[in-house]
């Protein structure tokens, strides 16, 4: 129905606008708006009363999608070996358990946003499955500007993860795989290129720290 399409389009624009606004805001503003965005996007998705399987957090597709994790681990191993060979491998910034665990939780939430918020609404406005997968990947990648290295990587991963979600409809393996691949990217690609995976204003304001 046109009213449903209009609602999906409005939610799509507001959600994306909120995220871009946060990314390009100073840290003081981000600390206020980030919890607002978290609550707002969760509310918009959950108000339609989807089931856990609808969201991709249930048992549906979990076993069939399990291969994604060992595949991501294998890609990580190969990338680390190549980075060590060419001399770009370096320690992880803030390599504490809390920091790593927080990052992985963040990547699971990113998959929730990508699949349950953005891709669902792109489908709702009438786009085909293939167009939705590509456009969702483009939106995901553009949220990582002006970090060109990370934007390129997330464009590929965004499209691949959306295609995998449409095939298996499960977020767990995708979120964990993204966390693993993101950590791999952080230690294999020089900080001078990705600025500790910062995006938006944080990327532009990054200043590399001198070696101890």
C-alpha cells in the first residue's frame, strides 16, 4: 500500500539522516545522540512486533549459516600472514578484552541496523531483492566516509552480508564474522589509512600517536 511505502521511506530517510548526523558531530554531541539513535532504531523496528526469527536472532538459518565464521577466520589468517610478510601487521589499538568485546557487540548491532532496519525498508518501498542488496551495501559503506579504505571494505562486506542474510536470515554469524574481519582489518591495514577505524568527523580529527 502507498501509505506503507511512504512510512518505510520516511523511516529510511530519518534513520540514515540520524546516523550520518551523529557520525559528523563532535564527541560531545555524539555522546548524547548515540543513545537516542539506539533507542529510536530499536523502537522503530520492534514496534512492528517481529519475531526473533523475523529479526534473524532466532534458530532459523543458524546452523546453515555457521560456515560463515570459519570462512571469516580463514580469511583473517591469510590476511594476517600476508600483512606480516609485507610489513603492515601491527598491534591492535586498545587490545583489552572490554574493548574487543564492545566492538564485537557493536558489529552485531550494525548487522541489525543493516538487515532489520535498512534492508527491510528498502524492500518495503518496492525495490527488487538484488537492488536492495546493492543499495543497502552502498548506504552501509557511505556511513564510513571519508575513511576511503574502510569505505571500500565495507562496500564489499555490506553487499556480501546482505546477500547472505537473504539466503540464511540469521544475524549471529554475520555479526560475529564482521567483528572478526573488522579486527583483522584494524591490525593488517596501517593506522595511517584507517585512523583506528574512525569515520566522519573523528576520522578528520585523528592525530596519530607517537610510538612509545
